[in-house]
């Protein structure tokens, strides 16, 4: 093989490797492009500010559902919530599942 041919093939191989590396950096694992998209946050949060949640009956025995219902005032980064009318932070497992 000629010296110039070897250089040409080597350059093409190097260019193909560089293009593959750039493509791997730009693309996500699922094949969707990463550029131009912003993180939408966590769309499947279990509670949002303003929604009503109901404590489990085991935590407040002898009270009706309407007496165990409170409004979410703040969602914390840990996934816990602050409620209006109740002191402290509360986790998802303290409430009845959403129907």
C-alpha cells in the first residue's frame, strides 16, 4: 500500500471515531437528542401545592374522612409535604392513596 493511501485511510478512521464520540455525547441512551430540551422536573410527583390529601384512618382513629383532609401548602425537595393546619413534614405513606 502506498504511504499516501495509508495516511488517507488513517485520517478517515480517525474522523469516523471522532464523529462517533461526538454523537455519543449528544445523544441520550434512548436515542432522543439532548440539545434544546430543558428538564421538565419530576412529572410524577405524588402531591402538588393546593391539592387535598387524607390521612390514613390508622393515624387518626375515630375521625371521619372530612376531618382527616388537609391541603398541601408546600412540597419539599425530599418528597415530603407541609400541610396547612398541621405542624411538621409528612411523607406519602401517611396518606390514603389517590382514587
